[in-house]
C-alpha cells in the first residue's frame, strides 16, 4: 500500500499548466508531422528530382514540341476561367445570401457538386452535353464553333471545376455584412446596382480576388476533366498537366518533375497572395 501511494504521488509531480503545455505541444507536433509527411516531403522530392542537375532538365523538357504552347494555354485558360467565375460566382453568392426562394438549398448544393464528383466524371458529363453528336454540339458546329475537343472545351471544364472556390470564398463575407448600410442607401434613393457598387462591392472585393486566385491556382493543375474534353492536340489543346503526364509516359520523370515544379511554384505563390488578402480582409473587418 505504501509503494502504491508513493507511485501516485510521483505521478502528480508535474503541475497542471505543464501537463497542459505538454498536451498542446503533442497535438501541434502530431499535426505538423502529418503536414510535413503528406505535403512538404513530396514537394521537396519533386523539386529535388526536377532540379538536381540545375536548369538543364527544365530546359530539356521545355525544348519538347508543344511545351511552351501547353504552359501558355494552361495559364491563359485558367486566368479566363478565374475571371468568368469571379463575376458569376459573386452573383451566385449574392443570390444565395440576400434572397430567399424555393430551391435555394438545392442550388447551394449544386454549387458544391464539383467538389464532390471526380473530375473525370465532369469531363464525361461535358462530352455528353456538348459533344459533337449532341443537339447543343451540332447547333454550334453548324456555325463553325466546335465546343468539344477545342480550347473552348478546356475553358468550359475549368469554369465548372473552379466555380465553388469563388462562391464559397465570397459567401461568408456577404453573410457577415450588415444590411443596414444597404437599406440606408436604398432609402436615400440609390438604385440596387448603385447600392451594390458603393456599399457591398468594396467590402467583398478582397474575397472576390482571393476566390479568383484560388480558382486560377486550381485550374493550373486540372487534369481529369480536360483529358476527356480537349482532345490533347499538340500545340493547340494540350495543357501543361497533360504535358507532364506525357513526359512521365515517355520515361522522363526528371523532366516531368521540373515542369511540375514550375506549376507548383505559380500555385504556391497564388496561395500566399490569397492568404494575405484574407488576413487583410479580417483585419479590416475587426477595425
């Protein structure tokens, strides 16, 4: 009995604040270890593999036929999709927040569909709707505008995949806005458009920019849906992710890693800018 009491007393030597700090550090250590294992280590491996020989491997990869065209197409298409979704995604977010109507919950669920379904399924759906043998595809084809297996198809796929990033970034900011200023502006005779432009837009502008940047970063790496809808024509519809996939199939993993590092660097830079915009927005909201 005496030894058991001594053991209990020995276990109670650490004060409660120390035990709390140890728990916090254990939790942080587990989270950081998981982050390093899942993200940091793979990224470091790709960068090391792609640039172990300096810029020579990257230059060899970009000397391949259609390489620069693939990078340019990916950047331009992602930027256009981000701009389009910045406009229509903001409209959707505003409707979901400011209006009450039947089917609003269903509309909100549809916005999240690109998050839930595989991108390969998205590509199949787009071909089923806009393919050359569908009524819509035939209608556009008669006027010389092929929807599928073209750059338009790539833009369509990117718009579908990246839309939720804008909607779900702008929507929380709109929910936090006080409608009293909008009501006051309307009472003073301002139109709905003028009220939105003068009152709402300045408050949600950082969120729109953040959502658009996230959409752009997401578009840079889109592969699944584009494989089905683009046709992967060299110099015309081949994108950077497919180019990386092609290099891997040609047993050129070092070159594939080098090009992948370029896309990662661009995406990571955009994520950093987005984080800064979000922090600025929160500071302005608190002040």
